C-alpha cells in the first residue's frame, strides 16, 4: 500500500534551489484474511505547486482496509524563503534547501528522510526521501537526487523521491534526478517533473523564477494472493 507523493518546491523570487518532494509512505507485508469485502483508500498525489506562500502540499494518505492502517503521504520539498528553507515531514520527507542541513523526516517503517540543502552561498537543494533510501544531501555545486523506492514482488519499483534543483545561475545540467520508483526530475529553466502516477513518487523541484514544483504521483494498493 503506497500513499500519494509530495510535490517539489516552487521557485519564487529568491535564488536558492528547490527541494524534491518526498515519496508517499509504503507498507509491505503479508496478512491472512477471511473472505469478505474491505474498504480501502488510495492517496492522491500533491498538486503542482505554484506558490511559495501559505501552506505546503503533502501527498494524500492511503488506508489498508482490513486493519485500518494509515500510510502517510509524502512531504513537500522546500521552497526558498518559506519555513526557514526546510523540507516538510511525511511518509518520506521532502528535500531541504539553503541554510538547513536537514530535509523533512520520514515515518519509520514507511519511508525515509529527505536530503538537506547545503549552507554555502551556492544553495543547492536536497532530494526527497524514498521508501528504499533517504534523499541525497547536497554537496557544493552538485544536486540532490531523490531516494530510491522499493521493488515489490511484481518487479515494479514504488515510492521514489523527487530530485532537488540547483540555485539560479549555477552549473546547468546539475539538477537532481528523481529516485527509481516514480520520482520526478528537477529540470533546467522549467517546472519540476511530476512524480509518476500510481507509484507514489515525489515531484521534482522547480528552477528559476516562476517555475512550479512538480506534482506528486498518486498512490496505489497492490494485492498478491494464493489461488
């Protein structure tokens, strides 16, 4: 069961990079069930982020019906000048930027932390966390790739984190890539790429003034059962 991914940070009027969105939380396990009908919830991905003011946008939660367990949506990536440049918490945390060394925190057993931005003048952002690994923290003049997702029994990867973007004017082509499992890439002079639908992937961070953070991918519930 995978929740919806968080969106990437929005590029407003400030110059630091934008953090990648955290992947939706994911729970993997085996359970014995009696025959019957079960109500479940599949979380929506966070919408494209066109503002760095006001509230952030985490992914929607999913609920595994038989036990009612809630899986948390991914945290939004950091936008410059908002929330002290920190990524938001979620199933997996969003990437941070500029003067914070920490991304958002992930929920234990559901995801991982987002990567932190660097505190130097170059101000590059971290990638969102994924189910399989944390988002990459920034080195100077590089970029934070999203954490990788988790490969389930059907061979598909789910819940990869979004890539963090670089500061305005630095090193073209050094944007963070999304993690394996539906994480969206951070792109040059463009909106962040959306997380892939039905994976819970986080969205990529936007780049340069006026570019939006990519939407998170919707979640999914996948069942495998004995005939």
